[in-house]
């Protein structure tokens, strides 16, 4: 194999690997039959309501894995939905404790945008956590980021990231 072919193969491998990044904290398998809930995903991105968008995609991805979740109730403040994600998360965790849920899934959106430039490829960065509401202990976490291709949608890129994250969640 010529030097140029080797270099081309390495460049393609580096490019493909450079578009996706995932980290996680290994954990033992969690019981699928436990009582699961979904609490808010906190939005740290510049995109309005990126957390809520990620939650909706996450619900369908988790349903693919067979998890039936209870969704936190809408928190209303003076006839308007509460906009402070951290306060919504705090109230949702209190709700999960009162409902005696075994586990809840939460997380954060770090990036949710189309990159500027000619191609405008979608870029998504999301972290997920499984929390034990009774103790507040985080028992599993994983983060992932991906830049999609220029013709790819932001929701499609987010779905790929969330599928990868949820795929690493070990259920028994």
C-alpha cells in the first residue's frame, strides 16, 4: 500500500472520529422494571427551549429501549410556564421523590445549533444522567457531541447522539 493511501485512510479515520465525541461513567445494569421518570434537561446552549426539544426526542429513544417513563408535570408560575431550568429541575426532583420513583433521567444540552458558514452543519452536545431521587445520587452519566453533515437536520443529529447515549445505559 502506498504512502498516500495510508495517509488517506488515516485522514478519513481521524475525520470520522473527530466529528463525534462520547464520554461516560461505567455503571452496573439498572432494572428496566423499576419505576422510571423524566425530569427537565437543563439548557446551557444559546438555542431557546433546546432542553425541551431534547426531552421529546429522548422520550421516543427511551421507548425504543422499552422504558416507560413518567414525565414531570408542567410547573406554572403566575399563569406562565416556569422558564428557569434549574428551578424546574429542582421542583421535578421533589415531584419524583414524592411519587417514589426509583430512577429519573435528566441531563443538559451544551450545544444545539447550526454552525455558521456555507455548509451550516448541525452541532449537538448533550449529557444524560440517571439519578436516584430518594438519595439524589447520580448513578450513571454519559456525554456526547456530534457535528452532522450539511444536509442533516438538527433533530436528526440530536437523535443520533441520544441513541448513542441511551445505548450505553445498561438495563437488565
